[in-house]
C-alpha cells in the first residue's frame, strides 16, 4: 500500500496501480480515453494529465499522464491544477477537430464516453472552422455499424479486438492524423466478441446495428438486471426495453463472471423476445386442428378439465426455464411424475458432472479465476463454440505469461505495450484435445485432433502420469506418451492448473477422464487447481440439482399408457429426440398442455397453449456452469404497452393451473416465497435464499429504479391506446419499481445494478462508480451465490477406459460439433444471428472424402439413427479418419431432431445430386 496526496487530501491506495486507476478507484474524476481497466495503459490519448510534485515543498510540479505514472508512496498530485486543466481541455479540443457535430443524430448520444469527457474537461466551444477529414464507412456485418468519421484514434478497438479477443480481421491503417480502423475490405467481422466494440469504443465509431432498426436513447430505455440465457456461462446483462420491445442488450458488470465483455450470441441473440408470431393469448386446438384464442379463466378451466380426465399426469420441465418454474411444475404433478425434459444420455452426463464438481477434490473457478490460471488442459470442448465467454477467459490466462515476464523485469501489468513487447509469442501452456480445429489453436502449446474415445484415453493417461495409482492406459504410441508427460509436467509445474471438459461430444468417458485428472491433482495436494465442466444450456446445472427423470422416461410413460396427461414447460421436444418418437408419444396423450413463449412444433401439438414470458418478462433463478445461482429480473410488464396480451410468467401459469386443478381459488404467490420453497425442497439448492435481496429491500425508503432520471415521453407512450395514462405496473416480487421514481444513484452499495449511470458518467465507463476498485468487484459484492463447494478428493479412480478408436469399414462415427451462432434454439430465432450462422454442412476428413469421391461443397447423403438427409461437404484436414461432424443445433432443423450431443455411427456417401444440397429429407 502507498499514501498519496491529491489536492490536499490523503488517500491510501495499492502501490501496484497507476495514478489513473488509483484515483478512479477513490471516486475521483479524471478524464481518459485510451486506458481501459481490462486492457491497461498505452498513453495514446494524453487526456488524463495531472500535475505531479516532487514533494510537499514543490510548487511548480510537472504534467504527467496519470495512466502511465506509477503510484509512489508520499506522492503529491493535483487534478484541479490550472495548467493540468488547460492541458486536458486543449487535448480534447485537438481530438475533436475532425469529429463531426452530429451528437443529436449519433446513436451513441447520451451513452457516449466522449460526451462525458468533453463536459468533464469544460470544452464547450469549437474554434476549428475548416474542412474536416472524412472517411468512407464499411459494412461490417449484421452486428456492428461503422462511422469512422467519429474516431479519436484511441486504439481501444484494435487493442481489444486483436490483443484481448484474438481477432485478426480488424486493424489500424494509415499514419499520423489519418488512421483508419476497419477491415482490409468490407465484410462481416469474424470475431465472436465483435459486439464489445460498441462499449469499448468511447465514441460512436462502432455501434449496435441490431439497435439501429428500433433505436432509443439510453435514458428512454427501461432496464433490469438479468442473466444471459443463451448458454451456461451465466454472464450478467442489462436488457433495455421501450414500447414493449427489447431494444438492445449491454454488458452488466460482474467482477467474478463476465467482467466487461459478452460474446456476440449473448449480446445479439435477443430477437426471439420481439418476434411478432409469438403466442400472446391462450390457445385451444379445436377438433379440426385450428387454434382459437381464449381468456385466462377459460384457458385454465379448460386445461384443468382436460388434465382431470387423464389417468396419470406427468410434467416435462426445461433447462432453459427458471428454477422456480421447474419447481412449480414439479409441485403440480408430484416429484415422482416430473421429468427434467433432458434426453437421458445428456442428463446422465449432467449428473456425473455435478458429482465431479463436488467430489473430485478441485474447486470450480469463476471466469475471473480462470484468467489467473497458468496451465490449462481442455478435453473435447471447442470452447469458442460451446462456451465462448469461458474461451475469452482462457485466452487471458494464456496471455498472463506476459505479465509474469514483465513482473520479473519490474514492469507493472498495467503497462500494456511494454508487457506485450516482452511477451512476444510467449504464453502459459494451453493443451487442446478436440476432434476438429478450433480458434484457440493459435495460442495453444499443443492441439491434438482425436476421436472422443482417444481424447478420453489421453486424459486417463495424464491422470496416471500425475498419480501412478490411477489406472494406466495400454497401447499408447510414443508420440502420445511424450505428449502425456509434457502435459503432466506442465500441470504439476503450474501454480494454478485448470482442467476443462464438458458434454459437447456426448462422451461420458471424457468426463471420467477429467475426473481422474482432478482426483490425481487433488491427491497431490493441489488445492489451487480447478475443474470446469461445460454444460449446454442456461439452467442445465440447476435442473440437475433440482432432480427429475429424463425426457426418454417421460415419453416412455406416454408410449406405454402409464400416463396420458402431460404439461410441457418451455421445451421443444423435437429439438431433443427424433421426431417420430416424439410424435408417437404425444399422439397417445389425451391431455397436452404447453407453457411456452415461442411457437415451436411442440406448441403446435398442444391441446391448450399458455403464453409464457421470456427472460425479459419474467423473474427467476438460473444456475451457471460454475454452480453460481443468479436471479434475473423482469425488464417490463408486457400488458402495459399491449393490454390485449395475456402473457404470464411460467411459474404464475403453473401456480394458477395447480389451484384450478384442485378447485381452489388462485391466491397471490410471491417470488421470494417460491424461491424459498425451491431451497427447502432440494438440499443442493438450500443457499438460494441468500442469493438476492427480498422484495421489500429499499434504499432511503425507495425501491430501485428500472429507468434513468431523464426518461422521457412516459405520458405519451400509450396515447394511441388511451389518453389517460394508467398507473405504472406494481412489482410485488422484486425490489425494483416500474418507474424512474426510484433510487438509481451509485453511492449506496448494491449488487443489483440495472444500468450503468452516475453523475457525469453516462457511458458504460460508469461502472467504475459501482466498484470497490476499478476493474475489481462491485462494492456490495458480485451477484450470485455459489452452490458448489469442493471437498477433498474422494472416491475411486474410474477404471473404465475405452479402447483406442478404430475406423469402421463403411461406417463413420458421427459427432455433434458445437456452434456459437445457431447452436441454441432461442438465439437461432433472431435474424442477426441467422445471418451469422454458417449453412449446415457435414465435416469430413480429407482422406475419407477423397475415398468417397467427395469434394468440398458436394452433396453428401448421411444416414444416422434411421434418419437420412443431405448436406454439403466441408473438408477438414484435422478431423480424424473415420469421424464426421455435424453442426449442433442448426442440424436439427434439417434432420428433425437427432439426439443432441450423442456419439453415433452412420453411413456416409456421395449423393447423386446436382451439387446443390437440399434442406433435408426429414421433418424440419
């Protein structure tokens, strides 16, 4: 620690910080542009100048750039010095010389770091009256809009895109005062994290293209703290709503989880919330198959009558629904009649991962903790595609070697360019074992292409190398044995080794291999090691902890006639099991009630359909792959802007249906009571009640605001419906108000921050006002409650080691290869995501393809699990012989729902076709 004196006040700060970081962490305002807390300092913009004095007697001092000045004990600093203020004002005036005067029409207006800093420096007159430099903008794809004339050359965009996220197609071109940030040619930005440019850029050079079509100023949006539902990483988000539509999603800071950054699927995949074909009123399927809409009471009465006529009622839950909704369904049908809605193989793997998280002896690290790891082994997961935000943390872990090398030479981690120069291509060791090439290969110490069983064998061998009492693997070749020793040595030499696996390839053996490695490290007393196990869906972990049977079990109950009534919660069964089996089972049901927010094939089979709220219209709890339980909050009440809608939260529908079935009045149920019931019903979820503040939480007697202070047009929003403005909806379930007339200040510590705003800070940089130190944690602690507590390594090593993979004559092992864009059913309904989806292809080994006479793009006939379809070929040099890959998620639109994440065998042949592969021969 060090003591610094700033404008006559004494402060104690970390001596490893720079002055800018230290002052901002103290709540002092210094303008800046090029510095970013996640990317360090480069000293490019000169905006953060302060006066530094030699000692207390020095009355002259010298100007220093605070982002490049290290903290020194007993340092005397002045932010308010007149010379420093004039310097900062002059710098921003120069930066603004070529900046257009377009704030009223700029989409960054009111959300702009440049505006904040211009006001902060006092620069309010433009003296430059000559011709401005202009640039041609580029088409950068469906996510990002480009307006290069607004650039102030801070280099944040390229530093994030290239150095932090590993992108290669965005760069800086030109020199001096004519630098251009863009691509060599027009084209879609290739990085899966390109959307972060909209928040990294301090001006409006890069803006949210998906927001442009329904643009709304930040101060006119209604927000709520939420959690991304697009994968299991648990990233925190701030969705913004206006007129009953989600207009954009921004990153919500969580120091333990996503920090400042989201993946593009999480940021741009919200389009399904706004779809015009969503069910908004209860529907009943008539005898002729036609659907008619109903009112709520009629729908509940009719659904209850149908379900009462069933001999036995079962419920099918969903890993994309909240814990509260799944629990309410479980209560409605009884624990013995509840299915998780997850295919049997996947459910078994989820439960095995749950056991390994608790019993293998290693803790499950947060995303922030992953960034501190210094040796990583990934078994089977293409992380960019299956858990992109985890992959971004892994990239930072590899880059951490530069900070380590810099520290050896006395260079602080925040000195970004010096650290980068020292590091060159050095990185902490990352070992990848996957079936196909990945975007992390370029930073890996070694990337091995293997079939799933061989990936598992590699993992088992590493465990044996770490602990000789672990089972040995027979028949390894010399090269693999050397690789095993290299991996084991790196894990043992590391201070914080990490093992990552998951269920993307549908292999239990890979999970057991990861468990053996974890046990081996645990028995070597490596309590600092970590184990991360990747699940597919937002609440896969939570549903595994809640308990229930598989989807296969539920369909079997219907097929055998043991049950004939079913309630399905937010789940399209056709994406989980083959269509013929789902058709057969649902066809035997005498009563079928579906609660969902999308028109899926399952909704189309319902006798009664009840329109549910999406994450933006609901409250609930999810559990991430880290085992972190997090609450998401309703952003808006859909009935306020659309009085004719009858959308309800899923758990409210199920509560009302239960009461109607029991012929009891429907009593009000509160979310806090329901969450408490979940905690009491499932021992693994007991800490849930510690997760969030109760609905009665207040600050200075006020609920928390969902809307900024400047929210405008409230009294005109519903003028087309009624000149009388109705009362704002009442929220009895959360500490938030559907009104700007709540507490939105930054001074009171809290975890549930709906949007980043503080006086003088309108842009996302306002997060520094809510943190204990800039880039650290929220002052009241980061949201969420961790449910996994690692015990000492227990249990025996798994000895069921698979034999080495051998290609079969005339058959190929068929794998689902995860994909970020199109890999989940919900984001696939968003048009920008569909534009980024690669067309479905079958990946073949080049040698195998040559043997079949197949060239790139040729139509390939594939027969798997009784389903035959055609796809164009993608040739891969890395894919092992005897293995073919199908794109998970989008392939289901072609095949009619092959079991996701399963390892299968199928026939592959060149299709007799004109080269244009049809959409598929199976049910879409």
